């Protein structure tokens, strides 16, 4: 019996403790809980420290050794039979958007722990060590760009550059890491044998089609821009309408242009997600507006066309400037890993379809280091980055079970 490969010794009965996974989701939702079912846990805040402490405690209970790298990524390492093999890695992120949900990212980390728990309680041992990771700043709300934890790990952004990034109040990433005690000293240099991330879909496709599991084929490309429009601050009462240089009304026209560019470049999407008005006082004609713009498209040519149109629209405003602050190419995941997800879903008797990710994920960085795939489960009403984000305990457990079985298949295949 023990000589047979692990994955083939496992029947269709779920291995995963669904109730414990759901309890963990409830437990982590308390750190930064909004009181409306959501979570506000911006990266490297006291709330993030609290959930990181929770991660370290749970990992230790499971018998993992925990390491923290210099950008604050947390790695919980669980032994396999063969310590000489590189680990198979899974995980996601525990930070959230302001007023975000309790599943985005979190599910992928907690499902990693659920997989380890299932192995431990059933006495199953993989050949490879397994690592559950929490990546720093996936969301990119407090610090831009997003995903720099996995980005530093993958060499896409230099550590020093990431540590120097500042939030809106001038606090650097290095200072924020120190203030919560999560700046580690040891880089985790070993490339994993494979990386698999479970995540909620964050869109409407799986729910609309009544499908339990998405085998994610890749992540669309994205570009982030900062735009500034200048006008002239002046008195709201004494400046005649004809004499004004109002930066906010100029920004309003530009925002409508941005929306039109997005509509004209389907399946691309274009969003003004944040605006700053200066000086932001009722009786001052606004003298300056800053806009943070998010652009996504699955193809490089689409991204190029959208960027050209956006730059033209900005140039159409007097006294404006645009800066591209981040770009990520579209990423295709590993065909064999995607197939392992499909097969794992079939083993569980769950419906499955291929799906492209609209959202960005740490897995897109990991795909440059190792064969990578992702698993999606449905999101109610397609909502995410919203307190109402919801996937049922059953859907979460199904996703975690597929994650566990994908890890076991890859363990057998790669050993
Ligand atoms: C991450 O949440 C993203 O922006 O896709
Ligand atoms: Mn996420
Ligand atoms: Mn997110």
C-alpha cells in the first residue's frame, strides 16, 4: 500500500475538514472586520500584523517552520518524505482592499493550511515538502504597485526599490514592515517545484454557468497610470465662470473619455479608481486633480491600443501629465498544471471549465519561476473588492479539496 503513489491511494471521499476551513475564514475576518461582513486590512497595518500573528501560530501548530523574508512574505514549510526535493508551494495573500471581502486572497492561504491539516490527520506524506505562503501587499491599495511581495520574490522588482515605496502619508514599506515587526532577514531563494493558488473568481462567469471550479489558464496584462491635471485655485464666489481654470471639471471630462476608451477596447477594461482634489475645499475652484488609473487587457496589442488612446485623451487636457507607474504582461499558466486542476476537479466529481483571470494574482509572478496554475471558485453576484463578496462554505471547501488533490497529483508527477 505504502509503495503506491500517494495520489492513487486516495478515493473520492473528501479529505478536507470543511468546517475547520470555514471556522478559519470566520476567525481571520475578525482582524480588520468592518461589522458589515467585510474586512479592511490594508497591508502592513496593525490589522495585517494581527492576521500575520494568526498565520504564524496556526503554521506552528501544524508543525511548520516559518520564515519571513526581507519584504515580509511569510513561508510556512511542511516536511515531505524527501527533503532534497524543492517544495511545492501554495498560498495567496491576507491583505485586503479598504472595505474589501473576507475571501479575496485569504481563501488561498487558509486552504493551504486546510490541505496540510488533511495530510496530517490522515497520515499521508508527500514526497516534496509543501510550503504555504502569505505574500505581502498583493492588493496595492496602500502601496503601489500591487503584488510586490511576490514581485520581489520573483526578481521582478528590486528589494530596495520596494522597501522605499511610500504610502499617501509618507510612510515607507521598510518603515511599515519594521513597525509591525515583519521585516525578515532570510530570503527564500529556492524555486518551488510548482505553485498552485486557489482564489475566488471575483467575476460572474462560474456562477452564471453553474460551474463549481475554474481551471485558470492565465492572467490578463495590466498597466497602472498616474495622471495629474492642473488648473488655477481661485475663489469660488468671486471668479466668474468664464474666468475659471477648474481642474476638477477637466478631470470629469477626462474620466468620461477613459470610460469610453474602455468600452471601445473590449475585452479590455479601464478604471479611474482613485481621485484626489486639491485643495478639496467647497469654496475654492480646484487647482489640481490626481487620478489613479487601472488598465487591463488579455493581449499586448490591446494594451498598446488602449494606452495610445489614453495618452491622447490626457494630452487633450491643457496642463496635464500622465505617467505609467507599472506594467505587467499577460501571463499564460503551465499546461500540465492546468490539466492537473481539471483532473483533480473530475476526481471530486465537480464541474470545471477553463477560465482566464480578470484580476491580477501573485501566481503571475510565480509563473516566471515554476510551473504554475490557479483554481477559481464562484463569487456570488460576481462581486469582489466589496464587503458583500461571498462564496459559500461548500464552494470554499470544494476549491480547497481540488487544491489538495492538485498538489498531490503534482507531487506524484514531479517526484
Ligand atoms: C488585485 O486585486 C488586482 O488588482 O487585480
Ligand atoms: Mn486577490
Ligand atoms: Mn484583491
